[in-house]
C-alpha cells in the first residue's frame, strides 16, 4: 500500500507533514510518497527515514490556503495536491492525505478521479466520538452553499459510509436544525427535511446541536458552513475541557494525588477528546480515497490521517461504499436529482 501525502499543504508544511509521514511509515509499515518541492522536503527528510519506505515525488507548484480552490487546481496542473491525486488515478498510490486548502483538495479529487453517478457534490464526512458510539457529521466544510437535494445526497452517502465502513446497521439519520418540530428552520432545511423523510434512509427528523453527541442519532446532516462551525466549536470545547481539568488538578493537593494515581485513566479520557486522534475527514462521493486534515494539523494528526487512509483502503471501504450507493441510493438519487 502506498499513501500519497501532500507535503506542501498545511500551515507548517513541509516540516510537520514530513514528520507525521515518517511516523506513519514507521508505525504502520506503509509506503509514503511525499508530493511537493523535493528540495524543501529533502531538508526535512534528511537522515530521518529509518524504514526506507518514504519517497519524494517532485512538483513545482502548490495551492495556497487563500487561493480560489477551483481556479488554482485548474491553473496549477503541477500543484502538489493535483499531482497527488494523479498518482492515485495512475495506480501509483492508493489514497491521498492533505492538510492544505480543503476546497482545492476536493476540487482536485473531483477533476482527477471523478464523482459517483448521481452525486452532484462530494462532501466531507467527519467521524466524531458520541456517548454511545461514533457519530458522522456531514458536510464538515466542503460545501458552504447547498440546495436541499445536496443535503439529501449527503445523508445517503453518510448512511452508506456508516454501513460499509463503520459496521452500523440502519443508522439513524437526522438533519441539524434549530428545533425538533417538523416545519422548523429555513426554507432549505425544511425542503431537505421532506426529501429525507421520503427517502429510503432511517430518517428520525430534526436534530438540535445538543443532541449530536447524545447517541440518539448516528448521522447528522447539514451544509458545510454550519458543519464546519459545529466541528470547530466541538474541538475548541474539548480543548477547553482538557485545559480546565489539568488546571484544576494541578491547582490543589487532592487534584495532584488523583492525577498521580489515575494518570492512565485521565490520559485515556483526554485522548477521547483530542481531535487529532481522529486524523481528518473523508471525502465522500469521489471515486477514490481522500482525507482532509486541519490546516494547523500536528505531526500526530497527519500520522493518524494516514492511518485512516490505510484502514479505508485495506478494508476495501470505497468498493463497498460504491456498491451500497448503487443498491440503496442510486435510483432515488437519479430520480430526485
């Protein structure tokens, strides 16, 4: 297995990206192709590849975080993110991981690999820890302006992903809204509610923000603008909880005693709140595996994103996802679209 990593994507690229890729190669025993400027990558790589499984694929361009995604990908054919997906298309890599411009990553995936039939807009699916298991948030930032039919498609893709990749049976699907009652929300959400209600999904209706982690639902559908706000708010709250817990424990004698004897417990607990443990978000709707990390991702987050990619490729998740989309959602998607 070979994972193509966009070495030029991210706030601290290529240093942090190279470090995370090296750790992934060593811990997971997987081949890594670092895509980007070979000179700057080699500086960070020099003498550190203990496995001999990390290679460099040179390209001259990269997409900046503030560039227009679609224009940049079209104009910069030798950009690191487009070249990375080209490697997948040519069979030289099995998946792509990038902490760069998320819009450009999705655009490069669509242009290079194409979309599943019936899917108008691929979306970012983020797996989050819930009280009773995993929760899928879709869209987590790929599409800030959506039509009701796009929200329907997000729900169908996430449902297929939950069954094919996470082993869920008839996951409960809800749409994020300002109240539980039918008829709540803006026009887009109300129309999407009706489409989801008529769909073959196990749709349970509206979901409020406080219900996301409750375990009442497994799939939360929303547009990318709202989804990204929810994601960042959740991560910020988790960081705040960890900070306050540490502060309180270090600030008293009793807290220090508890920390001393319960260190392993607290480390496991804080690990469940650390967003970097979950790697990144999977691009659903493309004909391949692409993982999007945060722009400020650490080396650990990059490593975990590579692990996520390895798991999806190794479990043939993409093939199973495609099959479920054909069997369950294809006719309905074509008809509705």
